[in-house]
């Protein structure tokens, strides 16, 4: 497997384009495929945005020939009018693609509790649809169009050893956790896979990636991850799963690194847990902890906050068996060894915490299970961004 350029347009049969005008953006993705299959996962928030209701219903009977996604308005908590507006979005793209509206996925991101500006979307559609192409620039344009508070565009693509490709674009910066976040993720592959296999692989990949990201602990109304297979390459499920995991983890780390106001990426690696669920609980508690996040922002070597987070996570923990290390991909310092403090390491820890990527390794010493979670520091700018989000 190797990284390649092109994002979703590295996948055979995929065309895309997008436009961003101030806070309002529109992305379109279309496929020309011999063996189409689509699967999706959606937010677990009980307040579910209209486009998710429409798309989830469509996937029960249909595959997706296209996706239309707008930024600037979430079309969430908008009642029956919101459903009709989401169906309208599906309909205008379906008309252009000459397919059924049920074969179109709809996604929205932005402010909750506001109605779509259909005039803006209709005007943008004409320009975006006319520029659909399979170039790497087209993938970037679609990734840029769905950004809200994101500061960087998020896309990745890989080529598997058998020649199949997997590409993805995503948006996400805040309102991230515990099951996906305010993120839209659109994944494509030219592997030939059944809908059942695609669904199983997507759920596993999301569980290992987007469900292990914490920016602020809020769960969005609009979270959506879709994967579509265009069916041009035979591919073993195991090889595809490995590639899809890689793409999803790469996008998840981009989202964590670009957390609202963030200056540092945090990676928490937990090993030695009694169960896999215990490892997940401890890892996510560490990257979720406001005290850990603020300490890393301030470069404060207050490592006790990490063991405290592991201790309250709900995981089985015995304090005399915990070991703790910090690293930044260049330096490493052991702070606790099986419950005993390693003296004289604070200066080394200060040096490590000055890096842009902080890796926290916690060994619980109780079993053979592990997990990895990603997050970011909590900064003054996070408060600024969310205190003035609509103003």
C-alpha cells in the first residue's frame, strides 16, 4: 500500500467539484460505476439533521450515484421544512445526473436551527456541476467546499498492492466526540465489494478512527460517513479493510490536529488493559480531559492529570501497575514505572511538551488489550471561536 495524490478523484469512476463563497459552500461528487455499492454510518445524537434522515432512508433500498453537500447551514432542527429542503437538494442533483432522487446522498454542515438558503445552493449548483472532473484539483475543491471552522482541507488516497484505490475527503474541527463528531466523511474505492462487506468494513474502520477522536466532547446532529465502491478492481476484504483503516485514521488525525483553536495534536496509546473496551475508555478519557488538554496547551509538565483521567475512565486500573511515558516522535521520557515515580524527569518532559505532536503512552499492566485515541489541546482560541460562532 502506498500514499498517492488525487483524494477521491484517485478512484476510478469518481468525479467531483466544489465552491466556497464566504461561509457558504457546495460540493458535488458523482460516480460512473459498473458495480456500485454504498454504506454509511450516522450520528447517534437523538436530534438528527434532515439530510441524514433523507440519506439514511435512501440507503435502505438504493445505492448512491452522487452526493450533494452544503456548508454554512446544518439544516438541523428544522422540522418538516428541513426534510423537504433536503429532498429538494437530492432532486436538483438527481435531475442533472438523470437518476432517482433516492440515489443521491445529502449532507449539510453549519449552524443548527436555520433553514437552507435554496437560492444560494441553486446558483452554486450550476457552477459546480458544470465543473465536475476527475482531477486532483476537483477533489481539493470539494474538500474545501465543505469546510466550516476547519483551517485546513482534509483529503487522503492510497493505492493497494493489488492496484485498487481508496480515497477520502472530510471536514471536522469542533463538536467532536464521542461517536464521530461534526464531521462529514466521503470515502470512495474502485474495489468490487458487496454492500454487506462494505458496511462491515466501514463500521470497523470508523470505530478505529473517527470514534476515537475527541476535540471537545460534544456530539453533532450532522455526523455522516459514507463509502461507495465503484467496482472496477477485484479486492480481498482483508486488504481493503487495511486500506480503509489507513485512510480513516489519517483523516481522523487531520481532524484532531485541526481542532478549533488547536496548537498541538495529542495521541494517547493505552496498552495492557483487561479488555479492548477498557483500553478505549482510558485512551478517550485522556484526550477528553480538559485538564490534560490545557496542560498540553500551556506546556505544563503536570503528568498526574493523565493517570487521574485513566483512573476515572471506567476502565479497570490498579495504580501500582501503571506505567507512563511521554514522547514527541524525537524524544521520550518515562515518568512512571509500574506505579513508581521516575524522579528527575520534569525538565525532559518540558522539552517534549514544546513539540507540535504529543504522544502519551499508558501501560495498565493488567492484560493484553490496547487502543489509540486522538485529540488536541484546549486553547483560548477555542473559546473565542465558539463564543462568536454565529456573530
